[in-house]
């Protein structure tokens, strides 16, 4: 378990990695960043990006630990003959029968959905009538250093006071890695982009009042004292038609799909023998 814990500490918090990158190998089985991301998206119903940035690394760590545990148990199950046991075979046969029906329905639905075509004119009409749907809130890209006391935070601010530009950013990242107690510390305090309201009030109010390239005075929250560096700021905007075209197409296809399937079901019921 010490090896597992070490791997989790050194590998899990790194967020900016390619999907195919192998995070850890368990008895020859590779667990990749894509595997972790898939589990996270499933667990949050596709809303993982809406999870507060300071919590994302923690969730990644938990999910990777769960995937490692699954591989360890599955490997032991194979070695101890579970896959050859009557209990396993009986349960597997039941699940296989149920999955066969569910999978056939999914494939059938996908084929019906793929038949639906949406004209370019329909897509543009929807966009022009519903532009407010595609408004993006003002957002910022920030880093922070989290410490326990105000004195520690003030010393960090003092150490950064004489620096500007790239030198300031580099030093901030260095201090975040060595001093921050937050989960983003190993990433140089990087919280990525986030919109208003995603962070706790005191942090939110301060960071959205800052200028790009600026370092804050200590900010107190229930987690401790934060020193914030504002890396970038994006103004509120409306996403372009090209950016949301595929989303609109899927939405309109689903609307037509519901109508088509309702008629299809009515026709199939008329032909079927239902007693």
C-alpha cells in the first residue's frame, strides 16, 4: 500500500496530461488518464468540469485509487478460480442475457438517430433565436498558495513584492509547489479557468477584482489564508455559431427523434401480439 500511496501522491494531482498517458500499471494492466476521466465524467453525469477547481485533484486521486483496487481484486479473483466457478458463470449468464437486450436497444436507437438529418438553415435559425443559451460568464485563470496562518501568507506576499512579469509567475509557481497546503500545490497552485460563484465568497470576490499579473494580499477563508496570482481573465461573451453548431445539431436531432420514435412505437404495437 505504501507503493500505491506514493504513486497516488506523485501522479494523480497532475491534471495537464494526455488522455492516453499511463498513470500506473497494476500487475501489467495499464490505467490511463482517459480511464480516470471516463470514470469521473460517468460519476458526475458529464459535469466534472463544473466541480470546483480546488476539488478536482482530490476526486482524481480517489478515482485512481478505486481503479487500482478494482484491478487488484479482479486479478486475485482470476487467480483463485472465481471466473471458473459455478456461481460466477450463473450470474454472468444472467447479466449477459440482460445486457444483450439493452445493447440491442441502444444500437437500434443509434441507427434511428443517425438517420435524422438537420439542415444548415435549421441550425442557424435555432442559434439566432436562442443566443442567450450560449452566453459564457466572465471567467479567470488563477493560481493560489494556501497556508495556515496570516503571517505565512504575508511573508509570501513580501517575497513576491519586487517581482513582475514572467519572473513573478515563475517564483509564484515555485513557492506554491514548496509551501502551499492545497491540492493544487504540486501544479504550481494552478486552479485553471473558473467562473464567478465557483469559489468560496471571499476568494471569489478578491480574484474577480484583480488585474492580470497581480498578486493579492492574504485572503482568509475557512480553508486558511490564500495568496492569489491572476494569470488571465476572459470577459463575458456569446459563443459563436461554429463553436456550438454540433451541440445544436444533437439537440434538434433528439427533438425529432422523440417524435419519430413515438410514431414508430405506435406502428410496432399495431403489428405486435400483446395480450
